[in-house]
């Protein structure tokens, strides 16, 4: 595992993972972090947001400090909020918003959906693909129903024709001879 160039890394012993100290480095982005990170210090930087998924690989993380950053608490901060709720409630309590002004100095943990602002799309939803898939399914279903209805109608006609022709052969025509 490679230590991010802007951080200090310390081994916590064999098989125990790493302590990654990226505090007070004026970082504007979270660096790529080793998956065996146990302790992560990102406090006192210039971080404003964390991209969705950026911290998902840190499955063995035990401690995170991420306070004293100028967090922009719009809807893009939702990933960090949810991630911290799962990983470290105490770290979440220490994260305060810097912007927008309406939520300045408010703890991220106390923000509601309305305060996070309106985002058109947080997740990449491919609605056009869903539309075409659904349209194809509807067309297939309707075609199947039409074919079944036609087959039932045709089979009733066929049964009627067979019954009529059997009646003709064994009925009044045979009495004429």
C-alpha cells in the first residue's frame, strides 16, 4: 500500500493497518488512501466536499478526524454525512459547515434535507434507458396479449368448424342416401 505523497503514514504493526496523517496540509481534495487505513486524520485542511464513493474502500477504518475544514454543506456533502453516520458519529458531530451562509457554523449532523439545498441529481439515474426498457416490455406484453386473444378466437372458430363439419357428415346429409 502506498502512502499518499502529501501525508505521513505510520504502520500500526503487522496486519494492523496504517495511520494516515494528512492534517494541516492545505489539502483541497481527499488523496487516494490505502485500503488498510485504520486511522485517518484529515483535519485542518481546505476540504470543501468529498466525492461520492471516495472513502468506500476504507473498510477497516477505526478512527477518523475530519473537522476544521471549510465544508460546503450543499447536497454534495450528503455522501460525507451518510458515510460519517456509519463510520464515526463523534467525527460527524465535529464537522461544521462553512458555506452556504444559511448553515454557517452549523454541525453537519444537524442538517436536514431542506438545508442541504436542491440538487437535480445526486445519483446518475439513466431514466432514458429505463424509459426504453419499459416501453419495450409494454410492447411485448401487449403483443403477447393480442396473440393470445387471436389464438383463442381462432381456436373457437376451428372447434366450431370441426363440430359443424362433423354434424354435416354424420347428420342430415347421411340421411339423404
